[in-house]
């Protein structure tokens, strides 16, 4: 037997109008009541007439999540958190990758932007992309669709949620310095990304604060990909003296750097310590398990959905909201 809106209302102990407000987002409903209604919807398997609802409300009940690169496990993990939070509120999520750093970003972004202009999505969650195409944020806001930025640089008309990349990088470096390391290399992220520059800035400032000074030979370019980490580590290992520790701009970079170290016959962490950034699921499974920074992908995803739905369902207006989430240094065996 197919559940009806009356069945949901009866089980939740509310009126059918309240169920309708929860499903359609037409009025504010107290959080406890809303959760009770959503629980009943899930328990009974109730499905509203989505097409009719969309036509009536001129809404698609779909969010777009734009990410730089699906080959980086950080972003699928973020997407899972976004999807889980969205589905709980009866929204679907469409994943849109712009293929950074392989060079298709501008073209793919314009493709996704055209879909947003056609109102295929009610809201957009936009993860950091490259600086040369930063004008995309202005174009997104100009569509009139609520936009939430994850990381990157701020926009005066968009909500934003992020962690402090600079502070996290300093935490990494201060940990390595406390461990007695004085020659510390850094393999950077993809060029022109805000996270790359902030992590590099934290690396340099921590060295200066410790009286070590920055050395350009210890900073090698990476790509946020495994191959970039492997090539970067080879450059660092060719240096005399070679570094006793390496801070990789993300975990994929660290995976490549770890492989290069082992291929060179070095022991990690005895000969060279390794620290990554993101705490992707793979980090704990590496041998040695990777010391890294937990980037908060689960919290970032949930908070981004909360922000965009507060614009859509609660009709929140006014100045953009900025949320800085905590990060954490996760110490394992590699450093």
C-alpha cells in the first residue's frame, strides 16, 4: 500500500499542512517537528508528486555540487556528506566536476553555468577552483541562485564555509619542528589555488618563527596529484643535504612522495618523515599510515547544505555568512 500525506501526518502527530510545509519548504517548521515529519516520511516510504511540486513551486529540489577534481578522494568524500545532508531534506544532488588540474576547467565551468542559468538547480555548492577563472563566482551569484563556497576566496554575496589552511599548515610545521626536524621540504599544490598559497604561507611563516628561514630549494611545485608528489619528492631527494621531513600539500601528493622515498630505498619515517593534508580514507591504510590534517570534509559538506537550504527553505536573506570549521592534526606512523 502506497503511503499518503495523511499517513505521514498521522504518524508524526501533525497536520497535513505541516507535512506539506516540510516537504515543500513553504514555511518555517520547528526543527523537532520537522525531524519527526522527515522520520515518518522515511519510515513510511512516502513520495510526493515531485513533478507537480516542482511545477507548482517553480523549484527542482536539486542542488549542484561543483568540485575541482573527482580523481582526488577528498571530493567524493565531501560529495557523500553533501548528498547525505541533502537527501535528509528531500533534495537531490548533481555532481559537476571541472577537471582541475587537467586543463578543461573553463570549458566545463561554462557548461555547468549554462545549466544553472536554465534554473535546473535551486542552489549551488561550489568548491575551490583556479584563480584565473575566479570570475565564475560573480557569474554564479548573478544567476540569482543561492551559492555557497567551500574554501577558495570569498565573495561579498555568497555564503562560505572553510577551514583555515594557513593555521593547519603551521600546525603541521610546528609539529615537525618539535620533533627535531630542521630541513623540511614542501611539495606545493596546484598553482593559482587559494589552498596552495595558504598552505605554502603557513609553511614559510612557521620556519621563520622557528628561526630556520625559508629556502627556495626546499619548495618544489606539485599538482595535488600522486604523480606531482612523486616528481616533487625526487627533486627533494636530489638535494644535498636532503630534507629529513616533507610536508605534502595534500594526501595524494604525500602518496606519490611516499612511493618515491620507498623506491629510493629510504625508510619512512626513520630516514624521512612525511605529512599530508586532507585525511582521505586511504591515509590510514598506507604503510606506514600517513600523518595528515583532517580537512573536515564531512562537516564541510553538512554545513554547506545547511547554509544553502537556509536560503531556500527558511528564506534567509541578508549579509553572507562565513563559517570556519576546525581542523585537526592526525598523527600516525609516517612522522
